[in-house]
């Protein structure tokens, strides 16, 4: 396999007519990293991947791979390989010829390319199917063949466009483990586009959350989850309540702010001038039923909905100027003192579980 290389995007934009799909993003993906580009449809993640691959031109900016500027190089000369969402296997060719195809295009003789293709199929535990056609395979098997075909060129980075989207839920989980194991074994960078938060958290060393053509946060999965940079990241990753208002005071390391409905909340983090807008994230799984000991770290509201989830119970509560505030309570605690829809309940949380969020794109 080729040596892994760092991928460096320098103020990269992609503009289609009057539409800016990717807006001046800069990103370093260290060599040997599993990176997930994560975000909703239309956020620019696939355009970014295709620019790294060379399948889309860069409107402004540069892309470097291992220190070499590859911005204007064709895909075959970049040192990357791309696995497409549809797998794009040739239906009329055997698996071994599908995998060997790119070597055939490079003029490698038949015996050498078939030997290398068989080696790739062995890596994917598919050597026993070498003479079959793609239509004779399951979705998971087709994916392994597509991976083998991408890896036969010894790329420095493998680019994957929603590779698990066509698989059933159980197979997705199994293939996640296989992708991570493969990336660790090969030691090269994988750049993987997904709209699934769970997928990104399970696979990535580096999660890049995109929104409206820009990067909102690029960090480890744990940091993105525990310290979301913006309200968008907190909402998109889930498991956080986002409460918005205007700063009113600061004391004892806490920033107090008022929400439009009149409630007072407090959060830790960067100091905010009085009157300035504030977004704060509060972990849903750290909200507890009971009175708050510190002003701003709790409120009393009315239960609007209850969902039983097995190990936990989800409460939706309205009050203090906020609606649909979520508390995830473990089932033992909930059933020790159960509440019903319409009940008034006091909620509270610790100071470290309420953090001031950054403002987007500042």
C-alpha cells in the first residue's frame, strides 16, 4: 500500500452559477485519519469530497495531498481513489475483472492485474466469488468488491460517498466495523461522507460538521458531542437542548441570560456582554427531575410528552419561555417517582452541563 498522506484544503470554494455550494473552507486531515464529512443534504459535503477526488473542479482555493498541489490534476494522478454510493460495478464483468479494471486501463498485463485483483478480493474475504457477476451478490458483498476495486491502485487516501446508505440497518453496523478495521489495517486516510450522526461518531477520528457550505466544527467525535461549537452543531448532533436569549449578568463563573418568555438561565463558558445574543446547550441526558440548587440551572415546566425507550424515558417539557425541552431520565429513576403528561415538574442540571455556544461563521 502507498504511504498515507495529509490532505489540506486551503480556502476552497465551489460555485455553480449564482450558487455557492462550498464557501471558502480550510481543513487539514492528518495522514492516516478516518475523517467523516457530516451534515444535512445540501450542506456541501459531497461537493467537497468530489473536489478532493478531482471529479469536481475547484472554483477558488487549493487542495494539497502530501504537500503536492493536486487542484488541477485529473483523478487518476492524485493518489486518491473514490468509492461511489452506487458502487458502479460493471454488470457484464466478473468480480476479478471488475477489481482489475483500473490496472487494465493502465496497461498492466493480464496475469499481473488478475493476481493483484485476487489479492484485493482476499483482503475483502471475497476470493471465493472471483468469477461471479455483481448481480449474483448481496449489497454488502458488492460493497466489498467496490472497495477492492478502489484500493487496487494503492491510493494515499480513500474517498467514500455515503457507502453504507444502501444497506439494511444490521448490515450497516457490521460494515461500519469492517470499514474501521480496514482503515486501521491499511493505515491510509479515509474521507467518508455521511448524513448519519451515529455513523460518524462510530467511525471517525475527525468529524467535520458542515452547514450551508461551511465548516461549523472539525474535532474528535467526543469533542463535537460534549462541546458543540455552535447551536447548529448542538441541534444536529442531538442530545442537547439549545436555549437562546440575551445576556443579562455574569457571576460566580456563570453567564445569566433571559429568554423571550421570561425565564432566566445560566451557562458556563465565554463571557458575553449584557444584551448580546446567547445560545446555550444543555445535555439532555444530564437533566434531572428535582429543584435547582443554583439560580438559572433549572426551571419548572409542564410535561408535554413521555416516550419509553427501554433503558431510559424521554420527557418533553414546556415552561420558563422554552418549549419541547428534553430530559432523558434512566428508567429506574423515572419509575421510582413517575410523572404523567400535564404534570408540573421541576428540572435541574449541573453548571458544567450548560455551555455557551459560539456564534456561526464569525
